[in-house]
C-alpha cells in the first residue's frame, strides 16, 4: 500500500534522539531547533519521561474512560499547580484540533449560538470547525465552509465589534501567539479588548495555546503575559506529551458537565497521562520555563544583529524571523551543510524556531554562526 502524500518530506531516516540531538541511520547527527513542530518540550528521550512511560505501559497502558483513571486527576492537579489556573476543569483529548473542536462545541452549546470569530494568520487544526476558522482556504473543503464563521484582521477590535453587534456569535478563537502565521504576538490591549467585547456580547473567549503553551514563552501560557486576561476556554496539546499524543481543553468553572456531551475513546488514557505528568515534573524540576525566557531573549537579540534579517518576533523559545529573501533554500542549507532543523511558516520569508526547552546556549549559538555562514554564502 502506498502512503497518502500529505507533506513534502525531508529524505532523512531518523532512528535515534537525545535532548536536542537527532541521528539518522548513517549515524549523522542533527540539531533539532524545530522540536518536531513545538512538540518536544522536555527534550527527546528524557530519562524521567522514558522511565515513567515504560513503567506505566508495563503496569497498565490503557483502559476505557468508563472506569476511574486517578492519573487524570494527578495530571489536572499538577497542571493547575504549574499554570496557577486552579479554577478550570480539564477534559483530555488526543490532539490540538480535537481540543479546539471541543472548545467550539462547548462555547456553542452554552451560548446556544453557532457563529465564531477567528483572525488573519490563524491555524487551529484540520478538523471540521477548527479548519473553518483557519486562515488557509486551501485546507477547507466545501463541507467545512460556514457562513457564520468570520476571519477578521488580527488587531482590529472595531471589525470584531461590528460582527458581534450584528451576528449571533458563540465565541472568539485566538492563538496565544500565532505559530503557523509566523510567530505573531497579539497586542495585550487587543486581547483585553476581545475579552471585554466577548463579555458584553455574551460570547466565549477561547485561547488556543496548542503551540504557545507549556512554558515555551516563559509563562506557562502565552496569554498569561497579559494581566487580567481570563479566557473561558483554553486548548492545549503539542508540548503536553513530548511526543506522546495528548491534548486537553481547560473549561472555566462556568461550564457545567453533562454526561455524554463530551467523550473520547483514547483521550486521557493511562499511558498518555503518565507521559503528560512526566512532562510537567521535568518542566518544574528543571525550571524550563525560566530557561526558555532567558535563552529566547538572548537568541532574539543575537538574531537582530544579523544582516539579512528584517524582523525578529517572539517570546521565550517561540521565535520567528523574516529574511530579505525566500527562507526555503536557507533552511535547506542549514540542514545539508550544518545539520540543523528549523521550521517554516505561512510567509515564505519566515523561519520559525521551536526547540526543546532543554536546548543549551551553546546549541543556540552554534545555530547563530551557522545561519551567518549560510546567509553570507547565499546573499540576497
Ligand atoms: C495553534 C495550533 N492549534 C491547533 C493545531 C492543531 O493541532 P494538531 O495537529 O495536534 O491537531 C496546531 C498545529 O500545528 C496549532 O499550531
């Protein structure tokens, strides 16, 4: 059977990983500044993580959600402790799109409205409602198209109010920091303005922290950089499992559960929770959130000095920068010549860095010299 082609692939067969390093079958080493798309939060094959998952699968890897799973409560308790969000309720799923889909469903359910607002540059996943709120028409099939979903310019509160005033809107969905959109950090006043508007028009504010959450920006959630912001719903995935598929929806205490409304076969299984718990323990013990802020700030100031870079954006270790040329050949040279993985973004000039939060300054500095070398040999 042939595989269905979904991504243009780098022809490298990775067989081993440790920390921020990857190895292919020829034993060639690579530096991972992409983290498998912001997924590898605590580093590849972290010993505590490996130990917790191994122990769990030996004991009990999976049983259905019809039986109590105490590990889910342990995960929720640790998550509340590290995020300082004690009043939310947690629903566990398997991916970011699924978390967003359930957030939209809950906002619609409690408001009894069906419209939603999202923003230019957004990416919320490829499932039905999430993709309809993603700013990429190429990903949307006719069955996903919705007349009452609006993608408005990021930062334009007037446009948001105009729609809220005239249409029945259940919720506003926004990324803590836009990832695929090229690391666009929303203004604090914009986020606070959305919260105010959502409250006055009876809509729910949903923060998609799938990429920007889990300590990457130096706060547990990117929106926590904004004082006074208290979303109704928060979605999480990616860094949550360090590679084990797990996602979640945080619901404010206003949401009341009713049996059967939300549900999942795999979400919150024993193995996923063991992985999720191990990630939080490492984040806490190794103070990775603090490191992310320190190293990210230092990296961004280095990047700002490099000729050929026209803009640097980000927070902590969620970094995007624009070149004065197409980024694709530069990223390819970084792989072929310097064995360094980076990420792309919607705009062709942008490079995204989403390294494991355990990355060292030496590793980031080696990237800075490699980038200088590649840009020198490939001037605009
Ligand atoms: C902000 C954001 N939301 C949602 C998703 C979808 O997550 P998943 O691929 O786990 O469904 C992504 C994936 O890139 C994302 O970056």
